[in-house]
C-alpha cells in the first residue's frame, strides 16, 4: 500500500470564547478545558483528534466537527461560542515525516459556567437528528439569539421566532380540532382562534411540555404587550424575558426533534 493512502491521524487545538468548564470535559471525542500558565495566562482550549488522508482535509474536518459541537453547546447554554484554530499536529503511528500546522494564537475572554447539566444537554441534542426545514430554521434562530445576548430584545425576538416556527408545524392539527368542535366555523373566525398563543400552547401539549405553561404565558404576554420589534416598550425590557424565551425555545426544539 502506498504511504499516502494509509489512514493518518491529527490532533487539533483551538482557542475558544464562551462559557468555560470548571473542570475538563469530554463531549463527542473533543476535550474542553482551561489551561493556565505564568507566561500566557488562562486560555480556554478545545482539543480533538481526527482521521483523514491529508492535513488539509483533516483541518476542514476538525473545523466542521468543532463548529457543530459549539453550535449545540451554544443552544444548551444560551451563550454563543466562537473559536480560532491554533495548531494541528500529526500523530500517525509509524510515520516518519509527520505534518504540522501552526496558526496565529488568539486570546479570548472567558468565564466559568459550563455545568455538567449543560454538557449532558448538549450531548442529548447531538443525538437528535435535525432533518426538516422547521427544525433547521428554528436551530439557526436560537443560535442567532445566543449571539445577540448583549441586546436582550433582539435575542428575545429570535428565540420567539424559533418557537413560532415549531408551533406552525402543528397549526393544521389545531385548525382541524376547531373545525370538529365548530363545524360551521368561518375562515376569519378560524384564523382568529388559531392565533399565536393558542398555536404555542397547543404545541406545548403535543410535545409533552406541560411544565412550560407558565413560562409560555409570560413570553406570549411580553411579545403581545411589548412592541419589541420596533423598540417601543411600555417599560424597560427585562433580560429575564430573554432567558425565559431561550429556555422555552430550547425545550421546544428538543421536544420536536424527538418526535421526528
């Protein structure tokens, strides 16, 4: 066999920005930990091993895998993660001319806060398959919301949009329910009955998330009473509204994916 066709392995290291773990964690073949030394201070590092036929493909594979992991961690924690690859070095056994990739070192600020529960939740999401347009779009809206946490109103809107997208999936079922209850119902009446609040509440029942009823009532009230889209607020917009909306959006996404 030609040497270039043999399986080869690389280890890549990336500098991260996001909520850091108090202790090193392993998730899907990747280790996350805080590294501290006197010269460079504390850095948040991700290390992962990939197999490929050459360094270029290995680097691309590592970036895709890490990006997927960090997207899921962003949804699980509500905080956006970003990264910059630092280096990659070959660890293929028995190979003499091993390749190495060095990159510019970055220094991101970080804070502790990545708990075991959030890691387990990220693992749960990784095991769920995002296959249809509703879940794909909802996933992206939640990600965007995590990136906008400094602007709670905008983050709230994106989390709420994810909830609406998933709820829209069950709107036809809710319409059929009202048609059965009220056989002679008019289109205008049906549209009024199948409003945002009822769609979300109905979806909550379908997904088996009855424990979220109070939180759903709160975020729907906020969305209706506050014109957050135009920043015309009757009173100060509270960051806790954003957090509650993220929690509901995340649970809706997980519940929906489990039913696919």
